[in-house]
């Protein structure tokens, strides 16, 4: 599986909208940072203090974009990352740590994720492929972000999640049933490898298995509409997002590849289907 096919599932969300509360830019706090994503680049702050951080993406481009936050390994630089990607375009370097970030949004839309950022050098990446299958990061869509050490507590006060999704190797556990309406959803990776969670509202009569097949071979109308989630998150890390869910059939799925075989995690059973009633 190539890097492009790994994230090809996001490209099927032609009408997807992550339903979250945008940051209030007029009263922006130092641990609340906003970025604009264009075709193909990010603009926004160059540094942020460590701690609980709200990261917003505003898609000003004509294609889908997301923010995958990655922390560089010790003594590694953005130039090292670019060189590694050129050397092996089909995989990301092993010295990256996956730190979450807001999932894909359509042009003009915004999304926010909240996660704890440790001090260090980071990159913002967009791993979504274009129509030719080339990941946006390979077209220059990356930005450096310095997370500076601080002893001051973060000003971000994330709402206590109404529900927690626990990622395991290889399954999702819910702390309780999701319900209709607006809710904050926590994500915890209790596995041993990075995982993601994509929240999908399924078309009537379609299953999460149908969406998994479509994600790898997007032919015909999509069997579901992604509604956000959290992109790659390392083992032991947490994040959260907000969604406004209506009655219907939904699914959770992880498309990240197995580090050894390259098979997507959903092929190992990491998907879950459930219904939300009125």
C-alpha cells in the first residue's frame, strides 16, 4: 500500500463537513492556533507553547485538506523529512511521532482538534492525495511548527468528553453509545501502534464494510459521508473533536497501514458499525 492509497479514503468525502466549533479568532488564546490550508500549503503561526492545544484548520483551497501533526525525532529537521520522503515516497520516516490533528474538511470549511503537544519540532502535513494520486505533502504541503517548553498551564479548557473512543490493536471500544446531537468525543489510543478514527455516516442500506472497500477503490457513489475524527495518533496519546450527529447508521474505521504488511487496520477488524436513534 502506498502513502497515497493509505489516505485515499479521505478523498471520497466530496460533501463531508466536520461539525465543530471554530476558534474565536478575535479572542484567540496562545494555545489555540489557527491555520489556513490552500492548494498546496499552510499559513499560520510558527510556534506555540507546549500543553493542551486546540488546532484549527480553515480550508481555503479547492481540494480536501487536513492537518496531520507529526513530531520530529531528536536532531531531525524539516529538511531531513523532505529528503526521506524523496528517498522513499511510499512511506513516512520511522522517526516521526503521530500527534493527531483535525481531519479532512471541504473547501471553505473549518475543523478543530484538541491534543496535548510536547515541546519539540513539529511538522504540519497534508497526506490527502490529489486526483493523480500524489499526496499533497509531496507537492510541498507541509509547515514547520516549534512547540516551546513552558511551565505555565494551558489556557485551553476542553469540555469533558461525553463519550470516549478507545483505539486498540485492532478494534474500537466505546465508553457508551453515541447519541444524536452535538457532543465532544474523546479519542484514546491504547494500542501499540498509531491509529486513526474516521467517523462515517452511512448511506441507508450500506455497511462500514462497503465504505472500507470504497476507500480503497472509489468507484461509483460513496456509500457513506465522513464526519471528521482524529488523524494518526501514537500509542498512549489522546485527542478530542466535536460532532453533531443526526439519527442514522454510522461507522468508525481506521485506514492506517500495518507497519509490517502494509495492510490497512480495518482489514484486521478495526471498524465498527452502530445506529443512532432519535
